[in-house]
């Protein structure tokens, strides 16, 4: 059998590389009982490869194209145009023409056909490439069909298709095109069927777009469609649009747009019975392919024909739980300020560090809160906690709970001494134990530091399986430290004191969020100290012009070795190394052990050091801290004096003073447990990379970073056996690239429904961009949209706009005057540090880094929670 032309009946998924995604799916569709597919055949990729191979000019142009990058727009347009002209000008070889003619004769040479492109990188589970190559409808006659086959081949190199491949990391020379020749259907109606709702992502709701005539008018956006939503055999929603145009086939070939008569424009395209029939067909097709599908359908002579089916690639994967129960999942990443995907080694170590099961989806972790949501008592605790952390998560959970159709409510489950304790009504007797123990924070920090020093000593004696078993055991000790009740109580009391102050001061004095001011420059905050101590590093370097000039040229991470050549270089090296000894385990996305640490890439600190030299005078760190402390103490004094003027003023002032002192003494510790955890992670990482080097030398893996794509248990097995199927590494790298393109939801259900909570909109300006207020004050300034911290060089007075901040961003906070992030909550790191530095901040602003352009002047209202573009 020839490999150049294949009839649909000879095609299935195994022929993907021969007939592309569209062709393979059409072959599969013909095998499904009850599904009508217009007959046809595919000209295989072997024909396309032959055309390319036999035309030296095309190969030469492709070689040039492969060197281009996204920004080379003009060159992309020029080269892609030359390639298209070369392909269309190349005659189809005679033996291939004969095979095509033979298949046309079998189906009917005078019939009308759709000539459609089908690329090998198309209609895949991870990349749809929808609409990137061309389709031609109602083509009649052998010569016209042959001409349009060449046009399809050429369309692999339209400017949009080339750009799409560059964006998605596909090699132009490894993507091949098949062409589908399919009998035309002349429908009274056509459209698209999604077996999962494209708006909410729920897999239980099926969505149908329907219009009169050919489906191309819908796909090209020429006309509005009727939209029908169906769930379990019931139509749950209909939107009947005014349809002024339709696309119809012409008798002699081609298509034309035609106006619909006014009386017909608002008619429902499909009857209710037809809608339900289409739902059944959609579910049958989805079951065959095993995943949600985007299906093109036509209705002709009251019969539905399916002309294409492909996976819906935009859906976020559902966290894996296999019990068939309804479940509600919260994103761990939104709580940890790390919404990027986590590599498998990082995932497995973070899971070992956590209490309770965590569920994976799209390279992220989720926690199942179904049971908590079902019980009135634990639901209240959960909602209160999320209200503090991220009001939109709280709103989404309330939406699910109020619907009542997802999980039956359980009876109250109040338990004495349970692990979760509400902050409601902490007694003065309980709080007194923290007032009377002034060294509690220092003792906790010292205990953590001692434990880390012991770990550093003990791990040096371990290798091979002993090392991995030792790390697993040490993680248990890390968990005991992280979840130590004394440590949790310190944080809970500090948060309670902060909430009490805000609540009572608003009630007694009409003052909103004074705790934000009162928490400036508190002691023992390891993260804010990290930002201030980098100012001290700048002080060492500032008097050394040779060193500054050298640092401006730094590109690689060996720059520390060269510093001694310069006047002041040794002092500079000592200062940077001392800083790295204390903070070098930090980095963006640090909960993923595989992320590159500052100690591994010290050049990441250079732009921030240079920025500090430029923006600050000597001894700025002490001045900034002292200024914040004075502001806080003055606010304390002012509040106490105002309270004393009230009825029962002495009592109110006395209680308030106790709460302020409690908060200031304890709230800095909020940042320490994570610092201790990341410290341990870096110790583990350095030891594991030594083992990875042994695996490289044994040719088990290609490079030591390959271990990042194995779980800890898989790594243990590779160390034990000195064997590994390397395909798993390649597959995981591809998966990770795909996961990077996904946007994780805050809340997702086991139906795949993404429930997007809302902020309560109050009396905000009409054009305001709404978020969550986390640090009081109003500031105007230049927006600096920064997505990569290593490229950040803010000037004093700038307002930082970014997707999320974790502790590694703190050194930037000393230079800025305000903060706007897409992700965050009241007690996440960026909010805590913004309050301590006295920066107005609004977080949880959807698409902030797109809505706000770099350089725009903006106003941030951190008291009310909105941003205005000025």
C-alpha cells in the first residue's frame, strides 16, 4: 500500500505522523458507531516531505527560518512568504497525482470537497494549533483540488503559523503537513460543540455554538452564534443571538456570505430535540477519545455530520482523586505565593513537608477542602481563614456552599482541642503567657538555627541510599518544627492582636487599619532584615568605583572570584559572601527545591545592589528601620491619647497598649518558619546534587539537573539500581513546558469547574482596578511592571507591579513606594513586608501586569483596595 494517500477507513491514532492531528482524529471518528463522517482521504506527510526534499531552495529557506526569534517580525514575514511561493510553484510529482486522482474517481470527481490542512503538531492534547493552517471549502474539479493541496502545504508557513510555532517551541523542520480531502456537506446549520464548558471549565456541562449555513462564518467570527448549555440530558441555558449573516456554498465552487431575512435572524438554529441529540453524539465522541473534545458539526437533511474533533487544550487538568465523589480543591500555590509549576522532585519534597494529602494537577498542588466545606463549624473556620488570606477564595467557596448541589452538609463537628483553633475570643489569661515570656520568639529562632547546624554536620557523612533515607527522616523533624504548637500560637496571637486592633480602633475611633502602621519595623522579621542588609552590602561597595564599574559588566556567576583584582574588591566579596551565607538559599519560587538559589546564581543580586548604590545614601538601612519604628511608636502614642478621652478611656487604652505590644513583639516571627524550611531545603539540595553528579558519571542521566524531573522515591530507585529509563525525563520536561503555559485556578472542583470568586465592589472610582487592600496608605508614582526579579532596577519612588512576590523579592521593597500584585492575601509575605516597610499595597489584582503598562503613572489605594491609572 502506498504511504502517500490513505482513505479514512485505513487511518487511526497510530497514523498521527502520517496524516497529522486532524486526519488521525477523522480516521478515529469513522470507527465510532453512530457517528456520521463525510467520506474522504488524506495525502500523507510523506508527500509533503518529498516535495521539500526535492526542492533545494525550500531547504535553504527553512534553514534560515530556523535561526529566527519571535522579535524578528519583518524577517519572519519575508522568509515565510518566499517559502510559500516556492511550495505553490513546485509541481506535485506524477505518481502522487495519480493516487489522488484514483481516490477522487472512487468518491466522485465532480463532487465538491473541503481541502483541509492537517499538521503533525495540530489537534494534540497539549497544543491545538487551531486555525493556524488553511482550509478551503467547496472545491470542485481535479485541477482545482490539486492546486489547493499545494496551497494547504504552503499554509504551514503563513506568518501566524510560524509565529505560533516559535511561541510554543516547535521546530519548523520537524512539523509536517498532511492534507485532508473530504466530501462537502451543504448544511442548513453548523457549529462547534465543546464537551466541557469553555467558560467555567466544568466537564459536566456541554456547550454548543450554532449558526445557519456553513460553520466557517462562526469560526472566522463573522456572525454571532446561538449558545446552548446542556447537562445530563437537560438544556440548562440558551442564548439566542441575532444572526444577520450566513456563509453558503456556491454552485460552481467557493463560498459567499449571504444576509439572513429579518424574520429568520432571531430564530433558534437547532430545536431542543436536536440539541439533546447533539449532546449524546458529543458524549459518545468524548468517551472514545477519553478526554473533553472540541467538535465541528454540520446538520444537513436532519442528519448530524461530524467533520472534526480535537482535544480542548485550554482546560486546566483536574486534581487526581479516584473515588468518584464531588470534591473542592484549593490552590496551594496561591497560598504560598508560587503559582508557577513545580518540578517532580520539588513536588515530592514539598508534599513530604506538608500535613494531609496534596493533589497534583497541571504541575501544581491542591488541597481538598470538601469535608471542611460540608461541616458548618469547620466551614466557618475555613471561610474566616480564607477571608484573611484571599477574599476571592472565600467568595468562591461561599458560592459553592450556597449552591447546595455539590456536597451535602454534615452535622456540626465541633471538637475540643482539635488541631484547628479559631482566633475568636482569645482570653486575656491565654494572651498573658505571651506577654510574660519576652524571649519566646528568640528561643524559637535559636532552636531552629541549632537544628539546621546539626543537619549540616550530620548530612556530610551520608551518601547513596543512606543520604536519601536520611533526608526523608529529617523532613519529619522539619515538620515538627513547622507545626510546633508553640510556633503556631505565636503567629496566631500576633494575627489576633492585629485583627483586634483594627476592629476596635475602627469601632472606638473610626480609624481604619492602624495595625498596618503599628507593624512597621518590628523586631525579628528575617525577611525584612534581608532587604535592609542588602543596603549594608551596598554601603561597602559605594566608595569603590572600580568595583562598581566591574559589577555593571557582570554576566556570569563567577564574578566573585575576580573581585580581588580591584581596590575594595576583597571587602566587596566578603560582604556579598556573608550575605549569601545568611540568605543565599532564597530565590523566586523557593518552595520548589529545584529552583536556582542566590548562592547558585549570585549574579541575580547584582542589579539590586547597584540599584541600592544609586538610590540610597550611606547607612540607609538603619535610617529606614528607625524611621519606621518612630512612625509606629508615634501612632501608638496618638491612639492611646485619643482613647483616653473616651468613656472608659483608661481601660480601652490599657487593653490597646497590651495588644500593640503583643503584636509588635510577635508578628515579626511570622516570616521565620519558612526561612527555616528553605534553609533545610538548600542543605538537602546540595547533597542530592552530589549524588546526581555520580549518576551523570555512571551515564544514568545526561546532566545533574535531570534529577529535578524525578520524584524523591524515583531518584532513590535510580541510585539503588544505577538504572533509569531516560524517556521519563524527556516526557517530564515536555510536560513541564506545557504546564508553564497554564494559569492555575484558585478554586477548582472535581468536575473541573473553575469557580472565580469576586471582590465586593464598594464606592470605588468608575475606572478603578479592584484588588485586596493589605497595607494602608495612598501613593502615586510610576508603575514598574517587573516579571523577572533579576532584570529589576527600580528607581526610588517607583511602584512595583508584578504577578506575585515571595520573600526573595524583599530586597526590591526598600527602593519602591508601593506594591501591586496579581496573587496574594493579607498574611502572605509581600503583604507582611509591605506593612513593615510602610508601603501602600493592593494584591490579588487579576491581570495587573497586563492592565497596567510599564511607565504609566498610577495611584495605589492600599486602604480601600484599588488601583487607578492616571
